[in-house]
């Protein structure tokens, strides 16, 4: 089984990844961070800090940036990315994440989201859509500053990244 973390590079996604890794160490489960990237959507990428203001969208660079962020925080985590159309309809990102969760037989999904657990949520929230799937348990991470983020990288027994496929050389 796998602990899955939708990862967009935000503070809440980082906090969710750290918490998932802590759970993974305790339960001896693999952690998989998954980023879903709208192909060629520079505005979307800039909003998330994947592309600098004066930089053009380059898929390889975006994937490498996200992968490095994952492995810097939690070297033992696996990383995968999925691509959706540039103007993917609402729900495409969440649908892709739910599909990966089912394919990986995820036992838990760790969502970094301010509103995924609220009774009223926005229609554009990926978190609320992913949280509705009954195939796995959901942990909603709302605190951006868990005390152990800085410590996890330094105390983890897993010092080397599992994958260096996307890392810049």
C-alpha cells in the first residue's frame, strides 16, 4: 500500500508530504508525491511558483523543480507527475489524482488544503474532490508550519533520493 500526496509545491503540500513521510516511517509504507501539470499553461505555473515571471513554460524544468522540492524535503518519497491539457476542464486534476490513488492502491491520501474538509467548499478545489473518494482514507493538513519539516530531512534514515530521474545535473 501507498501513502499518496498530491503535490503542487505549496506550503500546505510540503506540510502534507512531511506528515505522510512521518506516517510512512511508522507504518512502513511507501510515500508517493504526485504533481499534475497543465501542459503549457504558463499562467497556472506562475501562480504556483513553478515558472518565474519572465520565464516561459518548459515541462522538463517544471517537473525537475517539483521533483527537487519533494526530494529535498523527504528523500525517501517517490515522485511522479501527470500531465493534463492546457485548458483542462474543471475536475481534471482531481480526476487524475484519484486515478493514481486507485492504481497505487493508496491506503491514505494526505491533502494540503485550507478548504478540503469544510462543509462548504469552492467548486475549483482539487482537495474537496479528491477527498470524496471512498477508496482511501484522507488526512487533511491545514497547518503550514509543522514543527518537524526542517528536522525530517536531517533525521531521516533515507538520505539518498529514491529517484534522480528528474533532477537537474
